[in-house]
C-alpha cells in the first residue's frame, strides 16, 4: 500500500546566502543521503524584507512603488539563484529536491512551513554567534528549535 502525500516522510533544509547554510546542506547530503533519498527533500529559503532598502528609499520622500517592486524582484532573483545552486548540489548526490521561497521574517516563515508541509526533520545551519549577538540579533536556529514540532538538526561548521 502506497502512502499518500501527507504520509510521506519530509525533510526540509532551510538555506540562505551564508556559508553556514551551504555547509549544513552539504553535511546533510553527505551524512543523511540514505535517509533523504527515500524521503521528500524540500529546500526552503526566506528573503528577509530588507528594512534598510525601504528606509533608504523612503529617505527621498515616499517610497515609489516601482522602487519597492524592483527591490522585491531583485530579492526574488537572489532566491531563485540560491535555490538553483542548492538543487544542483543535491543532484550531484542523486537527490531530487523541491524548492520553495518566501519573503518575510525567516524565523516565523520557517516555522510556518514546517507545520504547513508536515515536515519530519528540519535542517539548519548555525552561524555560531556568541550569546551576546544572539540576544541582539536573534537566532533563527534557536527560534526554530523552540517552536517547531519536529526534530531540528542544527549543523555547526567547525572553525
């Protein structure tokens, strides 16, 4: 008897432009290859809404809609390029991955996607920030560990 889509085991790797994220994906592909090969792999990226870009643009008066659209289109291009590179890396391991992209707060959107897509394992990279930086900048991995309802694998790159 075949499992329907909701019953499939799903692994999600959340990626961004950082070397830590790429390392986490490579680590997962190397170390979990046999497990991932039998499951659905989702590569997920979130392009944060860059308040700096909007603030900078609005310093010239009200932000023109075409400028906002241009910034969003640029962020979408970055996401597509990032996901394409990650998908190519997966194919080198013989793994086919589905890709998804969102725009907004990575902490919240990763947690929402885990719930929405019934993810059984979330893989994240760790930027290795110290305690003080985590307090001020926040930590996506810490937030996800505390808030998702599936196991979370945080891959730390050794320095």
